[in-house]
């Protein structure tokens, strides 16, 4: 399963998730660098997550508790 991660990311760059139109090699490079691209076929905005893993959800809760205590 750990080997599927990089392959799955590359598959996400192959086509628009909304209309399925294949992205050109140049569009794939732009998407991998900028993390955002607009499909020229359906005008769907493709935005890739900035985080490789989910952010830690305990930190905002702790900050909220500190503010309420003051």
C-alpha cells in the first residue's frame, strides 16, 4: 500500500476530475507546481491540497480553550 501513494498522485494529474478530459503534459506540470489549475474544457478549478497529511486537529481546540479561559 505505501507504494500506491506516489502513483495515485500522478493519476490525479492525468485528467480533470469533473469532466474527465485529459490534461496536456504542460497542464500536468503547472498543476504539480502551482497546485491549482482551471480546466479549459469545463472551467472547473482543480485545487490540490497543500497538506501531504491531515493537519493536527488538536491545536485549534487547545487555542480556543486558552482564549475562553482568559
